[in-house]
């Protein structure tokens, strides 16, 4: 009986959810998290990240680049925070609510503001599309019935969301999410006045050093999608921008 009851309960629950217009997909979506919820969740996760990692002051030039790119994004009114994590990894990630994190290992190999702008644009694109929120909802929807039936409480649900997003931020996005973020990252940087070739230069550089030992290519060189596919996607995006 429970097997048939849960889908019905989930359907009823989704009907009561808020509606959110996604500026990236241009569609209205039913969501468990309003924009305020998303921001509050992001702040809670950011506190956890600041406890887990060594955060160093954000250089003014990085802050300036981030703000310029954010203003050219699909969610320009969201307040963005740019943090630097001390670590050798060539890595960057973002979480809901406008928080972007760059590793010093990544910044060390960048050679221009254009590269940094495109990388930040990529992370902002994940925020604009609410990619982490979508993944979180898919997981939580299957645990909501037990929470409702057995009264685990809102605080535990919020804490569970924080822990899940923290974990999800360390994992790879789907192939389609990464390709879209690459494309939008280039577009946002271009609209902000940066050279979109920066993204292409960065990826080609990563491809060259991919085989080196003791270098952790954590986010930008995942097997899914393949780096050559991502480079081709970026090249096509730049080509289309040049036509406009």
C-alpha cells in the first residue's frame, strides 16, 4: 500500500510548491525553494565551507571581475560572493544563493582577466540555472514522505539540505549542465566586456597539462563530458557570438 501511496503524496506535495521562473531555461518550474530559501541555504552552506576550508582574502581585481560578469548574467540582481580557497587543486565550484569559490591552484595557472572572467561566468551559470537546487530536489523528494509521516522536523530537513548541497558541490554536474555552463560562461564574460577566447585558452591549457603528475584537475577536466567536446562547444559558442 505504501508503494502506491508515496507517489500520490509526492504529487500532492509538488502541487503545493512555489512556482519559479528560470531565466536560463525560460520556463516556470515548481520548486521546494523560493529565491529567499535558496539564498538562506547558500549562506548556511557558505558557513560550513568556511569551517572546512582555508579561505584567504579575495583580491580586489577578482572581486571586480566577478561583479562585472554577474551583472551580465541571467540573474544580475542576485547578490554574489566570491571567495578564494587556498589549495593546489585546479578547481572552482559554486553553490546556491550566489556563492562562487576559486582555488589558488586554479588562479595560479590563469594568465589573464579574460580567463578568470570566463571561469567565474561558468560558475555563475550553474547558479543562474539552479543546477544544484534541481539535483537536491530530486534527492529530497524521495525523503519528504518519511519526514512528513514521522515528523523529523524542519531544522533537520534544512541541515540535511545543507549537507547534501555541500556534498553535491564537490561532485561533477551532468554532461548537459556542464556544456550549458561553458556556453553561458563565455556569453556572460563576453557581455561584460571580456574576450571569450579566454575560456578556449584555459581549456587548451588544461588539456596540455592533463597528464602531469601531482596536478588535480578536479572540476574542469572531468571525463563527462570529454574535454574535446567541451572545447568544440566553446568554439561554436564564440563563433556564434562573433556573428551577432
